[in-house]
C-alpha cells in the first residue's frame, strides 16, 4: 500500500500546487518586466 494511495484527491492537490507555482512564476516575471521598463 502506497502512502499516497491513502490520501484522497492527491492528484488534485498536486495539480493545484503546480498551477499555483506557474501563476507565481508568471507574476514575478511580469514584475521583472515592469522594472525593466517593458
């Protein structure tokens, strides 16, 4: 029995974590672009 098999909806959690990291990365990229004057 795998540890992750005991966690319900762990795929949803992983997807939400990936989405959050992508959004955070995009936000920081936009802020860097603004600082560069683009």
